[in-house]
């Protein structure tokens, strides 16, 4: 999710990328703002991105009773948009359908997930063989355009594609909620971030009224992020660019506009052409030195301190400075991260997000993923394996819903019932251990 700078960093995740993975990383919540201070927000529910990328209509409920104060607030936002340059007739017409807060949007904004994922689960769902194959196909469709972007901006094409993949699975999961409906609900009803969402509502009205996106396609997450690489409306006005030369910045239906806008975002966030984002490293036993991405030392200094590449090779003898992050704690792989890691992190201020994007970019280049083991005795599941869990549960008589790889409320309930019936320990997550038990149960079950 693209953030307008400057930023006060918090831990945040992509509304649709996380929804598509069915995950929230431990300790992280979703938020995005164009105001100068970011504050924690409610986690995005799995429903924010629908499983198969199907764009189902989500129009305001016709049965809603008009709320005069809400209508006055929405109309006032349209007038503010007009004062900011929006065509008057189009701006006023844009808000006519919205007569009352949408209960579905309010409910989505208040969801608290039952469980939070470990970093290895998050990465397994976002950086798997399936997403790599999808990404390589998607990049092939934009090969010449991406190459030209790299020449003009200096930004690595695979990193641009990494954001594209993590945010919306390369444009396949764009969100199903009308952006104006979501922002009108959150900006004109009683919630602690009303002022922020009202500002986004005004910006969104300007986008639709100016014709950058078609009204019927102006859809996104419950929080109002939209497009193939997920911009908030104020970020759109600050950083989106026209990638095709047609005078529009259609980041929803035109991938070149979205990719060019993302390249512009990264370039404006301090991207350094030709510099590697980071390195997986082996942390020396007993290391008690500085950690954190801002505590930087040269690669030469890290090498002298006993650090080696994740595969055991020697670090480059370079004076370029990197900081050490330990996303799974002292017992897991370490990563030395530099300025281009920070540029990606500016897009969504969470180390986990930036790590996922950069690891996906590496995989898209044909490089290996994380080579060291994570500190768990129950390794994570890929999206294909998550679908297999759902298929096996359904086969065994436990209703896990459509096998979509998103282990939401229905799938979790099916898992819990299976575990109760088998006398197993109830666990808040599904890993390789559960998959093995399900495979064994299905192999012996009567057909």
C-alpha cells in the first residue's frame, strides 16, 4: 500500500496482499495515511480481497435509510473537491448514491483477527513458487515497458513487480468495495480517524470527477486503497503518473500507469540505482552487537565481525552501509538491509512487508529465497498447500468452504473441529504438521 511521505513509521501491511494471503503478521496492523502522522488502525479482514479476484458488485445497500447528517457531510466533501479543482457537476453526481454509512464497511474496519502469523507463514504465502510463476508471466507482458521504466527512473524492474505481486497478485485481486462508498462511510460517520478518511474522500471524489478511473471500476479495500499497486487517493495525487501518455492516471485498469506510479514512488523514496537491497546472513553465535535497519555499518565491517552470507559465502568487501534485522529473533536468519530496502519500506512501513517484496523480487530474478531454516518445528504452508488443507478437510466432511488458499474463519472452524474430533491439540495456525495429519486421515478414510 503506497504511503504519501513524510512518514512516521509504524508497522503496517498491505490491505489486499495480506487479505489474499489470509494473514496478519504478529504485532502488525494495517493503516495508511496521507496526513503527516500515522496511527495504528484496525487489521484488514480477509474479506478485503475476495479469494479468486472476482470483482463482485458491492453497491450501497438499497435498503439503507438516508441519514441527513451523513448526506450533508458527503455533499460538503464534494464541494471541497470542487474548490480543489474537480469538475462541479461530476463531483456532485459522484456522491449522490451514498445516503448512509455502509454497515459492511464499518464491520470490516473493526475486525480483529483471531490469530496472527509468524514471519515464516507470511513469507510462505506471499513468496511461493506460484506467485513467482505468476509474476514472471506478468512481467513478460510488460517487458519493454518495465525496461524503459528502469532506464528512466533507475528503479529495479523486479522490485516494481514485487510490489505489484504482494499488493494485488499482479492485478488479479483489486478489491471489490466502491472506494467512494468506503471513504464516505469512514469519513462521515463516528470513528476515531474520521478526519483522515474525510480528506481521502475529497481526494477520491476529485479522482473520479476528473475521469482518471471509471466509476464502476473505482473499487478497492475497505480503507480506500485502490489500483494494481494500491495507492490511497491523496497518494495518487502526490505521486501517481501517466504511464501511457493518454492524459489519465488509471492505476486500476491500466497496469502501465500503476507500474510507472510505483517506480515514481520508489524513486522519490530514495532508491539508489544499482545497489542491492540487502543480504541474508548467518549471524555469529553469541552476537550481541547493534541491530535494526538504521544501525548501519559497512559490509566490510559486518564481514570482519564474523557475518557470512546465508549460504556460507563471504560478504562483499564493500563500504556500502547496511543494518541488521532479525525478523524471527536471534534464532532465525538475519538480513543486512540498505537504502533500497528503506525505499520499499516507505511504500508500507513494515520490515516484514519490505522483506516480502524484496525476496519476491529476488525470486523473480531466478535467485533462491531464504536458505536458512526458520526457528520452528512446524514449517509453513504455501498457497497451494493451504488449498490442499481445505480440500482435505472438505473430503473428510469438514466444511472449509471453497479451496482458495485463504484460511479464514470458515476454514479455521473446520480445522478446530477436526482437531477436536481427533483429540489433537488445538492450534491457531496450519502448518506442515497439520497437512501431514490430514493427508494420512484422507488416505485411510472410506471413499
